[in-house]
C-alpha cells in the first residue's frame, strides 16, 4: 500500500475528510505519477507516488471484510441482549408484558401457559414422519432415550380472557396421528386463528429414523442429535442441525443464520440475510450446496483417503479461501475457485460442494 493511500485513509479515519473526498483522492491517484491535491487539513505531506489500478478494488475488499466483522459483532451483541432480557423476565412473563410494564402503554392481553403431551410408540414402528407448521414460535427437536415421544408446548395467545385463549388453542391447534407400514405419521397445524405463538419442544426416541417437514414463519428451528432428514423452513429465525442424518436435508431461512454440525448425505442450505456455518462429514455420495445473499459461508469438511471432493465456490463481493489437501484447481482467483481432490476418481465417497455468496466471503477448511 502506498504512503499516499495510507495518509488518505488515515485522514478519513480521523474524520478530517469525508468518504466522498477520500474516494476522489484515491481515484486521482490511479494511473498518474502526480499526486492529487490533498485538502489543507494539517501538516501531513503527501509524497509523489504511483498507485496500481486495483486500488479501489483493494479498498472495497477491506471495507467489505470490516463489514463482515461488524456484522458478526452485532449478532453476538444481540445474543447478549436477548440473554440479559431473559434473565430480567419473571417466571411465565413474556417480553411484551415486561416491556409494557417498563415502558407503559397497552400491548394487548396475552395468556401464557405450558402443556405436556405424550405420544406412544408401538414396537412395530421404526420410522417417524413429523410434520409441523407453525405461524409464530420456535421448534426444537431433540433425541431421547425414552420409548415414547414427549411433547412440551408453550402457548402465548392474545384473547379477551384466559378461557377464550385456551378455547382458541383447543379449536385451532390441529394434531393428527396415523400409523402405516411401520411408520408413525405425526402432524401439527397451528391455524392463523390463534393470535400469538405456539412453541414446540419434542423429545424423540433415538431408535427412530425421522423424516421431518418443519415450517415456522417467525421462529427458530433446532434439531439436536435426532437421526433425521427432511426440510426445515423459517422466514425470520435461525436454523441449527446437530447430529447424524439418514438422508438429505433442505434448510431455508430468509432472515437468519444456518448452522449444521452433522453427518450428511446431501445438504441444501439457503439464507438471504444470514451466514451459513457447517462442520460436515459426508456419509454417502451427494451434493452440498450453500447459498447466501448477504452473509458469509464457512465450512469444515471431513477429509481422508475415502472422501473425494469437487469444489465450485463463487462470491461477487468477497474472497474465497480454501485449505483442503491434495487439490487440483481449474479456476483459482479471489472470487471464484474450482477444484477437485486428487483422489476424486478413486474415492469411496464423492461429494460435490457448491457455495455462493453475493455479499460475503467463502471459506472451506479441512477437518481430519
């Protein structure tokens, strides 16, 4: 980096020139041996220097990387705020109720309560098809050593009375069970008539192979150590999957991050406004596709003689970095990288990895 460029950036950092003035000076530096006239802002001299044509590109990249760091710090700060508010809430008290008491005003009357339900699993059942559609509320699925499905429901419903709130739930929370050919089909539907949220915490026996179809409009989705696969979609919330999958996963959120730490077959993860993180161990031939518009992609892949990879990584405003052993690259630059491992043809498990980000960096690392 030239001394002239460093001085201009220093002036910008000190607030002695604005961003438009800084960009004008930087543009003037390109392709000329005569330095631009620096505003009279102090005794700092600007020497005569020649700058490369990639000056603005490098500056833009630095600013994008700073933006990614700021985004990560903001996400951490928001998590700390959520935790602090949770500690302030009283037993059974909602955030809206707490804000109403703190700020004043009327937020509507909401009634909050919990219910526990149990679903028996016959010995002949080896598979579970779980279908949940919820407008507002979190979905958490976790493995259990029990031989039944334990369901904890948490309701927060707006109504004129508690009796009306409970009646709305009884009428518009639809549950269906059906057993067929060794599979239990279990479904819940939360109707729009329920004004509020319904959150699910479901413990599933480890022995069951679980196929999932999970939808929450405003809420997070978490799957922990369940031998599962299927689809998880939320509009406003994060998605986390940890454990072993027996088939393919499709994960999608519009405003939230996606985190997967699992053994997988194929994986499709898409986020519009959020980052994607993965620690992945492919268990069969498949495709891993990770796509985000405004966020970064970071993935660690299990490596070894048995696993071969083909990579196609591309970002428009960011950088691509790769650290996998024995790669043969066909395209290799800052924003697009294509390569295959040397053992691709002989590998017992072949995985194609495609990652794309419009406004973020992409990182692929090795995990032994």
